[in-house]
């Protein structure tokens, strides 16, 4: 018997470019942790519906989520992607170019995301869509920066909020689990946000900045 996610994915055909991105990630020995296809489609829809033109992605990996986000961008919009590893950023850049998003539409900043976020804040940058999918221990810090860098009405999305069940398991209390619990509690209770948590796949947090 199919579960809900399997049933949903059978109704859609993942396009060849995104499948190629997954193949390249495996070939490069990178972790297979791209966003689930269903949530990738959702991100593109949310970007389009919100008419976002300035997206900040924290965690590029191989470019799967970057493609999904960029497909929803308003004309002339731009994706700024933060990635710790230069080789990951280069692979993602190549995949975005294959998808039709060149240097005018995508900017990569390489290094620790907190350093890049501090620099963006110093530059006076602001964004209307955020996608957080990087090292889990810094999720609460990333959320705080996203709120500070947000335009009113901006959307914040955070992936993997259940950590494959560890977030819900009271016997699991490692640094990443504790950080994710704080992130989920923050996004649910912060007066600056209107939010919800989606329970499919590995969980997705969604918030709108007031």
C-alpha cells in the first residue's frame, strides 16, 4: 500500500533536468538531501504566487532547490544562494545555468552562511522569500537573520524540520535536534510571524513576516 507521499509523487513526472541534478549529486559524492520533489514544486508555486523577485537561499547543495525557486521568480528577479563549500556552489551554478538562470539571475556567496548573512545585513540587503536548508544547528540563527532581512510580507520556508523523526523522539537530544526544536518553537510563537508546519516528507515550516 502506498503512503501519502508515494501516492502524490506518482501523479507527477519529475522533469529530466531535476533528475539529472540528483544523478550529478550522487556522482559527486555529495549527500542526497535535496528537497523532496513535492516540496520543490510547492516552493516554485509560493515564489510565483507571492511575486517574489529577491530570494535568499541558505544551502545550495547541487542546485535542485535553486532551480525550483528560480522557476517561480518574477521577471528580472534574482536568487542569492549561500553555500559553505565552493565545489557545491560551482555544481549548483552549472545546473542553474542549464535551467536558463545565468549570472544575472543567480548569485552565489561561498563560506559560512552566518558570515554571508552578516555581510548582507551590512549591505542593507532585503529579500521577499527565504529558503533555509543548511546545517541544522544554526537554523534558529538563520531564522532570526531572515526576519531581520525580510520585507513585510516575505515568506520564510525551512526544510527537514522533523530530522527523519529525531525531532519528535524525546530520547534524541543532540545539538541538531535541540536546535531544530528551538527553530520550530520560534517559528510557531514569534509575534513577528504568521506560520504553519507541513507534516509531509521530512516536514516544512512556512511563515509570513508581518
